[in-house]
């Protein structure tokens, strides 16, 4: 049998959406006759990105609980009830053979409903510190695929499989696309290119840093692809008028952006870190300090401690950034060392290994 029905849920940020799409793509290559359905949160970016990837999606009226007391929290019980009822309707209509969750608001109600109806289920946890949705689902699901060792303190040990984080296939051969990438962004070929990534929604402190250093980059003859995030695009789009600066709300061709880059500045979300290991370019990580258990700093330290990336905390940017960046641009040997070491850490088979676990559930 190959005409399986596979339901996937994950969203809110690219860190949850793109792993789900990568898993779906791998399963689709194995089972061309399979039927896929994504379930996301209404008004979140998955409602746009999943159809762009060629998959059908249905939306739930769901959002996270705010950490401080707000009016939105008063509505949360109604949203949760609505999402559970709609999830039940979706499961009863679609009748999936397996359910897959990659974290985010919508995967909670969907996976909770699927497991209550006996649908074999798998969740994939990208971070060293799990999100609340996956922690709540851990007891119900069959398999938990993780990217880091030591998650037994959060999840049942007998369900854990260490796979790494799913990576899109188009990122596996970046080196061969360098010229194509520079052409795609209309860049000057003999100039160094800096790629700036603040996550799908953007990072205020990184955007402030880049804005403050535009003249500095010009003095180093560095051209910049600056993904500022859709929340900040209106604030920064006027810098597109400058020579050698490109401001983007979002980058739809990440493989071309990675291929064009000589150096990358990035947040240290788990999916980003996994992608950057595969891409193998010199990276300066600026982790967000505003996340649970400061897990982005832990993600970045795991790489920096192996001399595979540079880590600068937000609190140190004003004093350390220009020195670190100038040193990196002045030393081809250092850039080559960082590239080699970060590529050595890549888990390139993660998507395949997760699909193997899904296949085991389908066969059981």
C-alpha cells in the first residue's frame, strides 16, 4: 500500500513550518500516491508558506498563551475548544494513517485529537529545550524524534530517537550554486556578501545592529542581503536605495541566499543552526535572549565551543561586533576553518531518518 493519508501540523514560525514541509517532501518522494494535509493556525505564516510548497492546509483558531496577564488569555479556552472540535472534524473526515507534529500552536489540538482516536503519531522536537506543546503531547504519541542528546528529562526515554533536524533538499548542495546565487540577487561577484537572518518574523536587535553599521560595511567593501523580517520591513525598506544593500521582508529562495553568502549573521534557533551546519558558511550567531531557558545561547555555544562559529551575545554587540567582523573578513584562513568545522557537525540524514520512523508507524 502506498496511497497513505498523512496529516502534519506545525507552525507559527519558520522553525516549525519548514521541518514539517521537509518531512512531507521526503515522504512524498517515497509514496507518490500518498495524500497529504497540513493543519496550521489561522493568520500565521504557515497558511501562506505551506500552499507555496504545494500542499493543502486547513487552519485552526488557536494561538499561544501570553506569559503576562492579557485579554488574549481570556479568549484562549474558547480558542482551544474551537480547535479541538475542528481537529476532530478534520481527523474524522480525512482519516489519516499517521499524524506528525513539529511544534507550534496548532499541533497541540491536532495531535491530541489524533492520538485520542488511535492514529499512530510522531512529534519532532527541534530544540535542546522542548516547547510546551511537545512536552504536553509526549505521553500520548508513539515516537519522539529529537535533535539533541539528553532530552530524557522531558520525554519518555523509550520513545526518543535522535535524528537531528529536518533539512530541505535544496540546501544539500549549496557550494555548486554560488555563482547562480550571486546572479539571483544581482550581486557583484568579486565582492564579499554578508547574509543577515533574524528569523522569519525578524529580530529587532540584529536590525538595529545592521542599520548602525551600514557605513562600516561599506568601508569594508561588503555587500549585504538583509532579511529584516515582515514586522520590521516598513522601518528599513528605504535602505534599498543605498548601493550594495538589499532589504527583504522574507527570503523565499533560501538556497540561493545561502549560496550567495560568504559570511552569515543569524539567530540561533534550532532549525537555523541545523541548516547552517549543512550550508557550511562562516557564521556569527547572535542568539535571542528572550526564549525559554535561554536555549538559543545553548544552541550557539554547542557550535562555538567546537570552533565552528562565532558567538556574540546581544549585550556584547556594541563592544565586540566590529572587532570580530573585521577579524573574520581579514582572515581567509579563519573563514575556511569555521566553514570546515561547522560542516563537520551537520546531520544531513535527519529528514530521511525521521521519514524512516514515520514508515515504521505506517507499517505497524
